[in-house]
């Protein structure tokens, strides 16, 4: 097990990262505008697809639906990268956080490759394949976050964990005010305060905000993807950068959660 000094040092680095995430530059605000304008002229068949996407996110919160990750494949990936045999979730509880971080980053590289290919392939047809790309990149995003959760010893089969995962998704695409609020909500879920957790779950029943934030975050990147053929380049870039930001967010937030729990264990054992 890591020393208290090591855990505190890592926690300080994560808190510095959190502080850096809270700034939203002017140009970032501008890049969100095209998608809002685009929504007014979006063909009905694309709006129908986005409506279906909203329903799927609601289903994900309730039961995981088609988006639940295969834990066994994550165990195999972890074992392949570290040589440490993992047969069930409990085997990950005492794994050093440094190993968890290393495997999460390697898994992120794998997912970024898949997202790049997805964005390039759907960029060929411009606006007509955009309707396919948004649900596809959402699926990759949820899969990535779930796998990072499993690597850190948390179970996406738990409804409360799925809420945490969606909040991580929302955090990665939110502005300054949104990030501040979401960090507080994530802390409440992590502390396992049942009353506060229920409040957060109740709030996210309005999960449409997650999808709106998610789609707006594409901004000008998706606007350019609507140009046939040229959209290949922009689609690949947009998807890769989104998964890159998302996997960094997931890794940092799950690292913090695991570190806080271990610091709590160290304090309890010292008091005893």
C-alpha cells in the first residue's frame, strides 16, 4: 500500500488539475455557438436521432442498457499490461493507484484510436453521417469511463456508479460554473452520503442537460465535419480530442476518489 505522503502528493497534483479545468476561455465559448445555431436548421431525421439518444441515456442510468462494459475484458487488459492476475473486482481494491493510472492511460490510447476511426468514417458523408457519429461517440465515451471506473475498483453495474460516470462525462464538456457544481456533486456521491446521493440522482433525472452539454461541446468541430470529404479530417480530430479530454477527466477523478478513500483508511488505522 502507498504511503500517506505519496497519496497526499498525488492528491495535490489532481487538485491542481481540477483548478486548471475551471477556466473557460473566450474562444471556447465562441466554439459552442455554431452548434446552437445549427440546431435551428438541423433536419428532422437528425433531431429524431438525438431524441433517441436522450432516451438511451435515461435507460443507461436506470439499468445500463446496451452501454454496460464487460468487466472480464477489462480484467484481461489490466493483467496484460501489469502481469497482475485479476479475476474479480475485489482484486483491484489494493492495487497501487500508480498502476491504475498507468493502465487507464493505456486504455485511453486504445479508445482514442477507435474514436479517431469513427470520426473519420462518419466525416465522409457530412451532415447525413453526423446523425450516426454523435450516438457512436457517446457509446465510446461511456465505455471509456466505465472501463476507467472498473480499473479503479468501482462497479458500473451499480446505478449510483452510473450516475457518477455521467457526471464525469458532463464535467469534461461543461463550462466554469458547470465544473464547479459538478465537482461538488461528485464529492457527495463519493462520500456515500445516502441523502446527498439521492439528491444528485434526482437532479440527473433531468439527464437531457448531459446530452445538451455533450453535443454543444462539439461546437465548430462538428460544424466543419458537415462538409463532405473534408469532414473526414475534422471528424477524426473532433472525436479524438473529445475522448482524450474525457479519459483524462475520468482518470483524474477516479484517481482522486480512490486516493481519498485510502487516505481515510490510513487515518482510521492511525487512530486505532
